[in-house]
């Protein structure tokens, strides 16, 4: 009997070249044919034709037979038996791995990679096992499962779907890209340190991602953080993809930068910056479903930029400056914002939103574009001679309210307000004429509104209220032509 390997047949004119050149008679050819048919039953309806042809010489069979035979090799599994190089036979129990094979690195063994890997089926790094790469070699496997340690010290890309399991550690030791996907399970760790990791596809983190000056860049795909991301002074950037934060993101300083993708902080997510970072919102949306205080940018400067037709910016707090430099389009606050000050430049629109309450401890500077008051309240609580400055026509009051709640403050540019409140303490001074389309309220005892010799223009339906102990000071002294705020009806004027 003849022992045959596993064969498959193709439409060619070859047949069992291994028997070519043997001095087989017709009888032996018949026996061979019967063994093939009997053991493998491979030829189906062609069996009768083959039986008819088997007595013919082998060379004739090669010319007329319609099938060829090639061996089908199943994927092999290689398990470490020693530490060593991936391409050395002595590292494995089953010889040198080839394309399509599966590798298992077990406890106590370290496997090194010093060349581009073949297209492997999988690499499994068990607890206590270590895989270490170097130089610029590419690691290619359909999946990489890490429960031990994966030290990727190569600049070569990883094309695999990587899973970092509970207890697993992934150490990027160079700047490189993952063109596959990354999944960090609860209890898994990715240590960026000072390295730049670019993930071109989707990723999820249920464990821990840490870094010092490292850079985490997310390109396309939908990514989710259910665990913790902590970077000391590094960067988190995302471009066209989206990032949903259900866990915690913490920066000491560094940068959070968004290009066109969306950042969503869910009802369980928190974002905290303990120092002064640079936060940039491009043309994508920032959605905060948690409280504004759960997105604390520390003393970071916040910039809203880009040219999106429409984008939304959720609530946050910072002790840094909030700037909108949009060249076009509209950015709308959908949450309450606290900042050190507000700067509006660029030709785009910043809309303060619907029913929001914004608090500023710095000045408002109006340079270009439009600051739309919406129906929100803007508290300007700084003590400054330029508390409200720039080009007043940039401000479009909407149906909102501006409340100057600091101490000595100056409204330094001619502006039309809807509702205007003077609260806090000390004297609020005008250095330009203003118009109040809604209500004017000098609402706190001890507060003085000094018109500085500039006219206040009211309206026929709004109210003018000067609280008990508050003062409305008309004229700057000397020869002035300004008068009591105009257009208010007698019944709508209350002098405390």
C-alpha cells in the first residue's frame, strides 16, 4: 500500500510527478489508481475515466489527466522550549515558524525579533512570557494576545489586532504605529513613557494607559476609554476618529488636541488637567454628558478653532483663557463654561447657547467675527479697566444677559446689550456709549454705575432698576450733554 499525504486537485495537466520516471507496468499503474480511489475517493465522477486510463503509461496520463495534486498544509503551533530568537529552531518545540503559524510564548521564556515577521496566524504571550522587538522590524500576525509582557522597541508598524489582557503589559519602546486595533482589558497596562504611539484604527481601553511625555494619537475609527489614561506632560491627539470617555483622562500639562473627530465625555467620564495644558478643539464636537466640573482643564488655555459649519462645545472649567478663533462657521456652547477670560477673534461665530450660565474671572476681548449671547447669562467678574473691551459690534446680544460682578470695572467699548446687570461691588464705569435692549439692573447695594459722560440708551419695554443703596451717576462733571437713560417709561423705572 502507498501512504499518501492530504491532496487537493486542480484543473491542470499534471499528475503525480512523484511517480514519473519509475518503470511501472500497466498493472502497477492500476494498483496505484485503485489505491488512490479506494483510500481517498477524490475523483468523484471522474473515477470511471481514470480506471479506463490507468493501464496507460504514466507519461501519457500526464498529458491527458485533468487534475493536479498539491499538498494542503495545516497551520502549525509552536510553543517555546527556550529563550531565543523567533527565527531559531531551538526556541520552539516544532521548528522554525513559517507564515500562517501560531506562536505561544510561555512562562519564563523571552523571544526576540530581529527581522520582519512573516504573516503569522497568532502570537500568544502567556503570563511570565516576554516578546521583545528591536530596530525597525514589522510584527505581522492576525492577533497578538498579551498576558505576559510585550516590549515593542521597534519603529516598525504592528498590523495585528492586539489584546492586552488582565496582568498583561505592553511597553512601546519606540515611536511606531498600530495599523490594526488595540484592546486593553481591565487589569492590562500600556506604558507609553516618552514614546509616540499612533493608532490608525479603533481602540478600547478598560485598563490603564500611562505616559510621561508620551504622545497618543488616534486617527480613524471609534475609540472608547473605560479605564484610566494618565499622561504627565505628553499629548493626546485625535484626528478624524471619535473618542468616548467613560473612565478617567488625567494630564499634568501637555496637550489635548482634536482635529475633525468628536470627543465625548459620558455621564461617568471625567477629564482632569492638574497643570497648564493646551486644549484645542478643531472642527469636531466636544460632548460633555457629565457636569461641567467633571471636565476640569486646570489652568489650561482653551482654543476653539477650525472652520466647521456647525459644532458644539460642552461644558468645562478652566482658570485659563477661552479663545474662539474660528475662521467661519458656528461653535455653540451646550454646557456651562468657566474660564479666566474670553477672546473672540476670527470671522466665525461663538454662540453662548441656550439657557447656559458662563462665568469669567478675566476680561472679554472682542476682536472679530460674532459673539452671540444666545439666551444665556455671561458673568464677567474681573476687576479691570478693560473688563469689556475691543470692538463692541462683535457682540450680538440675543436674548441673553451680561452681569458685571467684579469690583471696579470699565465697559470700554460701545456695545448693545440685551439685559445688563451691575452687581459685585464698587464702581462700574462707561468709557463709551451703550444701548440696553432689555432690562438695566444696578442690583446690589454699594454698586455705582457711572456713565462717565456717555449716554445710556434704554428702551420702552425694558425696566431700569437701581437697588436700595446702589447709585446711578449721571455725567462726568463739567459741561456734558448726556441725560438720564433714555426711552424707559416712568412706570418701568425703580429707584431704590
